[in-house]
C-alpha cells in the first residue's frame, strides 16, 4: 500500500521578477533583467531559479539565471524562460513552505528537472553539429569525442 502522508519542507526563497514579455522574448526563451530597473530586493546567482511574471498578460514562467553582467551603475541578468505555469503553481513557488507528498516531486522540482534537461539537450545538439561531417567530406572530426 502506498503512503500518501504529506510533510512540510522549507523551500528556498524564490524571487519573482515582474517583466513585460514580448512575443520575441517568449520565442527566444530569454529575457534581459536590470537589477535597478526591476527593483530587485537582492542579487541573483548564476543558475538560480526565479519566477517570471508578466503583469500585462498575467502569465507566469519559471526561469533560470543564465548570465550576469556587471556595470558601474547596474547588474544585468539574462534569464532563460522555462515552463509556463498557472497562478496557483506560482503561488506554490512563492510559498516559504509547501506540501510535498512523501517521496514525491513538487511542480518546482519538475520544472527544475526540465530546465536541466533542456540545457543538456542544447549542449548535446551543439556538440553534435560541431562533430557532424559535412556532405562530401571525410568523416573524421578535427577533435576526438574525449575532447568534448
């Protein structure tokens, strides 16, 4: 018989970023965020998971900080958009504690897993393109697979 007991866990504090997402931004799955212009309450870390909220369309997306750039006046972040989530799921992400089925996964866990898988797939595709022989050329790559 399966155990359906639930327990509370303390979740890491997820930061919500309010930003208007253009159709181009949604297609490219990446958005630039200014620490100063967006009024962030703390600095973000590379690889940190965030919640992106578009107040105009009232949509929520998971996101991950993919790049950070520092200037004298500001800190700029590039956030890769992940999965679109419901407002209820967004509230779960923002909750300092959440219910987790014993041994189960939360929506946040699944979104983080999907983000990691998407990044792995992108890296593998880039490596494949680099080592794939061109039509009419010899099939020997410039570098060995061990150098990837």
